[in-house]
C-alpha cells in the first residue's frame, strides 16, 4: 500500500522527531507495519464524532489519525495520546 502524509502530519512528525527521535522512528515503523498488513495485530479503531469514520492507529504514546482506501493510506494527524482528540 502507498502511504501519503498530509502537510499537518509531516509538521507534527518533524516536531516529534526534533524532541524524541526514538518515538518518531517507532511511529514510522508502526505505520509501515500497518501498510504492509492492515489486518494484522495492530491496535486500530474506527473513530466517531468529529473524525467521522477515520481510523486511529496506536503507536506507543502517540495516535495516528488515518483513512485507508483501496491501495492508499492517508495520514491526517500524528499526536500524543493526551492531545489527540481535544481540538
């Protein structure tokens, strides 16, 4: 599957990388694992409310808000778990 990042997600990942390179690498590894096997044993949930039918992928203390279509995964946001749902 192809992975596409929104401008917002790229900025957030760069900010995480600046402060914690290990977490940034773990987030990318988790996203790539999901892309390789979407039905694998990763912690993924369908969201409701303002996020509509987007999905949440858990990557340690971070949450990746994404949408997966046929052959494309669209990454919208990457945030720490404490601030992921409070916008």
